[in-house]
C-alpha cells in the first residue's frame, strides 16, 4: 500500500499551471499559514515562477496539477521520476468521461503508468485541506480554520466537500479530502493514510461505491486496532441487484442491501444525512465510541422529555429507568416536587442557579450510562438577550468536570445552538449537538462501532452468464453439501413416480421459474388419479414428484445472490407465500458464522414463529442453521460459477428443516 505521508503532510508544495484555480491554491496555503515552500511552475515563467519542474530548487512533497489532461500525464511522469511525494490531478476527461470520450480510458491507463509508485489523487479531483499544518492543495474558498486535532472527512464530491467546510456547528475539521475518480488511490487507501496522523480523532466517509473490497477490510482492521472511530454516509443503489427478477432473493437483496451488509461486516456504522454525519463525528471526536446505547435525557420541559423519548422510539438506543442512587441524588438536588424519570423534566425553578443546575445534572449521570444529554435551546442573539443562558453553558461544563462522564448539550432545533457556544462547550469537554434527532442517531451510531469480521469476504469475481438448473438438479447439488430435501422422483410419468415416493405427494412442473404463478404446483395429492389430473393442466412434459412435508411450524427463505459490488449476499426471510407480502428479511455477506446467522434470524418478525408462538411447537433451530450452512457451503465451493441460489420455502418443523423448493443459477463449466 502506498505511503501518503508526504502528500498529506508536505514540507514543500508545487503548483503546476497558471490559471485562477492554481492561483487560489497558492493563496489558500499562505492564508492558512503554511510554513513550508510553495513553488509555482508554468512554461512562461514570470516573477517567482519556474518554467519546468526540473528547475525547482528541490523535490516537492506534494503537487497540485492544474493543467489539461494530456499535460497532466507528462507532469505526473516527471514528478514520479523526480521522486515527488504525490500529486492531486485536477483535470477531468479520463475514465469518468469515457462514455462521451473514447480517449478517456486510454488516457487513464497512461496516467497510471506515468505515476508508477507515486500516489495520486483523482483525476477530476478538487484536492484536500490539511488544517493541522496549513497545507492546502485546494483551488477554492473554504470555511476551515486551523486546528490542533480534529476529524477527517473524505468524499468524491467536491461540492459536498466545500459545503461541509462551511458548517457552523463547531466540528473541528483536521482534513477535508476529495477523492476524484480514484483511478489509483481509493477512498479506503486514503483513509488508511490519514490514520497515520495521531491528531486525527475520527473519520467520516461519504461513499458512492466501495471499489476494492480488500482495501476496505484492511481499513476496518486498522481503524479498530488504532481505536480511531469511522462512520460512513453511503449513498446509491445497486442497479444490478434490482435488475435480476428470476427469484425472490434478487428482489429482497436489491437496492443497497449488499452495501449495508458490507458495512455491518466491517463494523462501520452508517448514517443517512450530512447533518447526522457532522454531529456523529463531533460526538466521536469528544467521546470516542460509546460503550453502550444507554442514554439519559435532561430538560426543563415535559414536552421535551416526551419528544426525546419519542425520537428514540424505533432506534437502537434506550433510556433506562433511574436506579436507586440516581433517584436519591436527584431527590436531594431537586426536592419532592419533581417527578423523577428518564427522560427527566427537572422544571425551571433552578434555572439561573448554576450550582443547582450542576447538582441536578450531575445527579442523573451514572456509570451505567454511555451519554447524558442536556437538552437546551439558546435564543437567537439578533433579537434576544442570551445572558440568562450563560448558566446552562457553565453548568454543562461543570457537570463534565465533576463527573468525568460523556455529556452532550443538545438543541432540539439546530439553529438554536450558536457556534460560539459550541466552541465553549467543546473546550470544556462537552459535546454540542445540533438537533435532537441527530443526537439520537449519533448516539446510536457511536454505540454500534465494533470489530470487523476476521474472516475475509468471499469476493464476487468477474461477470459471467448464468443458467438456471432444474429444481431436481438444484436440490441434488445442495443435498451433496448437507441440505435436507424431500424424497423425490423426476421424469415424464408422474403417476408412477408418485407410487414410488408414497402418498400424499407434491407435484411440480419442471423448467418453470415461478411455478405457483404458472399453475405448475399441486400439493397434497393422495392418489395416482389426482396426480394424473393435476399433471394434465401443467404447461410442461417433465415433472418432479416429492413427499409432502408435514408438521411445519414456519417457512423461511434462504438465498444467496452474487452482488458484483459487495460479494455474495446471504438473505434470510419469511418464506413461501409470505416472502413478497411481509418483506421480512435480513442480509449478510458470505462467509458468515453460525452465531451471526442465529443473530440475523432473531431480527426477523418470523423469529416468534420459529421459537414457538402462542404455545405452538418451536422449529428445530439447529436444523435451520445446518440448512443455511449447507447453502453457504455450496456457494463457497462454487463461487467462481454461482450467480444465485435460493431455497424457498425451507419448511421448518420441530425435528428438521426441509427444502421444499430450490433454485440455482450458475455459469456452465468451461
């Protein structure tokens, strides 16, 4: 993996090009107080401008290349030969433009060859801001100020990057990095490079696509080992997964199920908006990952207490009841007139009394809590006198100092926590969070950080054209890997086959994908005559006759589909006729452990049926886990060919789990 230290933390910078963009890079470096050398190169020369890279007084650590795409390749070659530390390639017209310009792919290949081992960002890249050292390869205005430590944000979008630098929420930005089209250095590799700077407290990623999955696995291991929290705002949908329509699995695993499963596997929490990204990073900057999802909320309004509780509803956070110690301490601080609960309404009679507020707020803090949220909205200073809110700022900081616990000041409306107050709170170790919903989501994300799965992902491999096997062939292949299937016969004479299987039987037409919709399934047939009559109306001449599986307590779907962007997506869902009706599913990525499979099953609404609902018998969980393991084993053994595998339904009984139907799509052997 390439070393990015010199590029991101340079002692010397060269700006190549003469346009306004290049002039802005120099201006921003000087404005931020960069202490190293900043050189300019342009063939026309001029005062303080070198005509060639070779004439520079030294080898640059970082280069901003602001010239056309053909000249960019030439400059990269010279920089690489010189031993430069890295470059930002501003020009566009490479692979991102290949659909409109046939030269794009060829030029990108030339660019990569010219770079060799020298790291480059882009092309089509806006550059980066290092606010720790004042080093900016950034051709525009921005809202960043120098900091001694802070978070890093990475995005492919220059506009989103610019907007994030303009935030007025108190978030200390150490690095803002745009990634461009990532021809050489991907987002995960960039993040790994930033982890080498101990001043980075957390990393936020705006992700459009993952690319090199192994690089992301390496990133997840490194951030966890270093204890630097990382969160992702993942956007986009998988058009490939949505386009597949042969099975229910393809439908359930469509969209971004694979992306979510990949982030889950990496132990990286996901947020869904820029405000939540900022507030979560701010929380992580101050507290690091939260040890649990247990919260307390304190406000001087019953309405706000109820709002906090409702905002948390459906989220993976909880407001645990007050324990005896908290009740005793709160009773002493607030007296008998306040109803004690969590979330807490402490009323307003202690307002303006900083010491009393500190006593009350400190009383609810407890070692069993991960975060205590103090809900306070400050007035707008252009119309109101904010003097009466000084007590809240002081009490919050005093509560943090007295307890040493994680404390956040939360405004229900984002505009009601001024930036200068946020800065004061941050200096006192209190997290200022703008927005109650953002606060709950930030706490949820900060509590969800965990170690990545240690087993490497099964990579999806190259595209291939799949063919659909017959149901009988699919079941036979899966049975070889341990899947329990019904007794069966396959052929053109269903009545004779039914006699051999034993009544009652299920009759299915072969060679039909959606058998039920096509009228190619008949169940519970008890005589040869019943079988003959049912076969006569089916649109096929070959049949599969199977034993009827009795005493099922629930039906599940087990599916694995190849997602070219994320790997093999394992989907567990309500099966049979309920699959499309309930949309009750959960997705993971292969390979997955039995314990992870069990945990995934508990997230299904169907879990209650599997464990015995309202006195009904429970399904044999061990048999279900064995069935999932068998499907996974088949995929792992045939990963170079498999496109999709589905068992639906898996009939779950108190003693076994039987695959009533199965589908396999895979490429034929070479």
